[in-house]
């Protein structure tokens, strides 16, 4: 029964749903993301917690999607998982510098980032769902 599970479809769908939900939250309550990042900037415990969570999720995404250039979604998810791992290690090592670097560059236009996140999430969710059909 385990061989019938399409890990690529599930990771794409779940990551897409996460992005959709997160984007809708920011669009519904503008400033939510900025507030969260400012809280993380002030808390070493949150920095460590978020770093280990991203590392674990990145590893799960990476390991669930073996590199296969013929399967564009699996290859894309492998890359996403690898990037999550790299970002988590950087975040764990220099979270204060990382946040100080990105916060001013992102600026106050979180609505734009939320729309981009929504579109990527929609694409990932639909790509994952398409594999179930």
C-alpha cells in the first residue's frame, strides 16, 4: 500500500495549502507578517524554534522528492526542499543579521508578497492535486 503514495503530489499540495493560508491571512490582516518577523527578531527562542522547524520541513520535502529531471514537479520540490535546508542553516547561524538584512528590503509592501505567495501556493496546490487525477 505504501508504494501507492505520491509523495511529490502530497508535498506540493501541502506546501501550496500552507502558502495559500498564509497569504490569505496577510491579505485579510495587513501587517501580520511584518509583526511576526519583528517578534522573531526580538526572541532568540523563536529564532531557534523556527530554524529547526524549517530545517525539519526542508529535509522532509527534500527526502520525499527524489531528483528526477523527467518529473518537473519532483525536481522542483527537491530544489525547494534544498533551499529550505540552506535557509534554515543560515537562519540558525545568523538570524539577527538575516532578519536585519531582509526587513528593510521587503519594506512595507507585504500585500505584494502575499499576492505572490498566494499565486505560488495556488500553483503548487493545483499541481499536487493534478497528480491525484
